[in-house]
């Protein structure tokens, strides 16, 4: 089992590195680039599904912080695999409840999954686009409580968050 976990740690971090290298392709004007991104994220989503079958949620305690964050990133980007996202969300919720996963990452995954389901997000972490140079979030369930809810899980206020994305 220890060898398996060591191999899993390496595999997850390698998958996240490949994800980060290719994520620029997601919004490319080139259909071939978009297709390459979709294929990579689908392959990674499929593999994360297998990992969850075998190990449950790969927590930092199990695989280390970097690989646990990698698992979250892979789930986050499994946009065309709602079954994978929903399952990751459920397992991650259990891990957060047990103090074994990051509530901030869970909040991002919850919002991403809600948006992919066509529902309103909670924390305003998912950006729909840019209007007049300012990032605009996908609709939120309680926009007036968004910053309060963000603070509860360790996410900076919305205005600070979007300032990182603002077009100069």
C-alpha cells in the first residue's frame, strides 16, 4: 500500500503539472487546442474517478499537500464529467468535515459544480466573463451574503479576488 500511495502521489502531481501546462488551451481560438485540453481534462477526470474508487478522496494526510491539491485541481477541471465532480465534492465534503481537506478548495469545487449543473453558485468563485474591464461572476444564490460566506471558508472578499483578474 505504501508503494501504491507513493506512486499515486507522483501520478497526481504529474497530472496537475500537465493540466497547468495545457489549461491555456481551454479558451484558445484554435479548435484543435480546445480539443487537446478537453481530451486531457477528460483523461484526468476518468483517472480521478478510478483513484476515488480505490482510495476515496486523496487527502494531504494520504498523499501530501501538493498531490491533494492536484486531485482538487483535476476535479475542478472535470467540467464535462459532472459525475466525477459530484463524487469528488461528496468525498471532499467528508474530508473537510474530518479536518482532512481545505474548506476553501471545497468552496471552489462546490461553486464550479453548481455552475456546471446550471445552478446558482454560493461563493462567487466562478467568473462568467468580463464586462467593462471588470470580471463578472456567474449568478450567486445570495449575492448580498457572498463575502460573509467567502470569509467563512477562508476566501478573500470578492472585490480583492477579482482584482487579480481585472484587465488593466
